[in-house]
C-alpha cells in the first residue's frame, strides 16, 4: 500500500472516497496527514465533477487521536503559533457534503474529525471518545464545542471530563451518528448515501448544507428574523402571486421561476 497518509479513490462517479492511511499508528493525525487531507479537500471542493466526499480509515481505526509523539514537547507559544488550526479550517470550510465512514477507534482528534463531517455512518465495532483529559490536556480541535452542540451540556461534560469511550450504539442514541451498520458494510453504506445525495441538484445541496450549519450557530430569534425576511421577500415574486391565486381558484399553478 502507498505511504501517502491520505489515499484518494476516484472510481465512484461523482463521489470521492478519502482513506486515512497510517495503519501502524492507528491513523494518528500527524501534521503531515492533516496537511495532505486539507489539500485534498480543497482540491475536491474546487472540482466541479465531485459532488460528495466520503472519509474513512481502516477496519481497526478511523483515527485514534492526535500524534502524541509530535505534540509532547510543544510549548504554549508553539501551539498558539502552530498552523494546525488552518488545516482544520479547510475541513470546516468544505462546501460539499462530507460523510464519515467510521470503523474501530475514533478518539480525541479522530472523534473531532468525525464531528467535523456532515453525516456519520458507524460500524458496529466503532468506539468514540475524547480522552485528552487523561493525558493532561483537553479537546482542542472543536471537541468541546461540537460535542456540546450535538449531545448537550451534561453528556458533553461527562465525556470530556472522564475521557470515557462510547460504543456505536450509544453514539447513535446520542445523535452523533446517522446509523450503525455491520463492519464489513460501513464504507459501502456511506457510499450509497453519498450517491443518493450526489443525484440531487449540486447548488441546492451546497446551500442546504450551509443553511443547516448556520442553524447551529444562530440564536433562534436572529434565525426567525432572517426567515421572516426571506419569507416576505418572496411576496415580490410572480410565482407567489400565481401560487396563491391558483390555490384560491382551485387550479394547478403554473410557475415560471420569476
């Protein structure tokens, strides 16, 4: 197998499969791996032929966390000056649907990488956790933020402060994953979901993803005001007039997109 830390498979139509490839260290997220992943996602985002991306690891581990060998001698200053956050920004800014296919361990940065994806298909052997507290630190790539938004304060606090791992079934019950499947089916089921989405209108898919993500970060009152403005603006359209007239006249509407 190639020594490339992130492999790209292109034989899936409008879907691409990225595979983390450091099996000897359970796909630990080294700086090199994150840099290659960042570059690949940026290129795929710009490729008009690509509509959805699936991200996976190995049967034994999606990613078992950060590369501690790289981190252990850092200082506060060197961590603040690190470009590592820029690599995570490429994932956050990826505009197309990103689906994680998770088998085995997804711990620390691995779990944070899972949560940075838009949807998650988990194998029945998947194990999730934020064990950073056990080595004297805390999640630093979005773990305290995304986990709290996904499962609520009490559950996030327990997982972050105890470092305990949870099974795929428990992650599903918490709403962290979309579905749990047999280990041997996890990649194919993720690809099936990706192909379904890839058949939808690409621009609508991108904007729908953006809208859902915006809902996570927008207070309800602001979101409602934004929604009301958009609703009101539609009354400037011919289609609104036609739609309501057709409803009142009990006839099919004829929309022209104006």
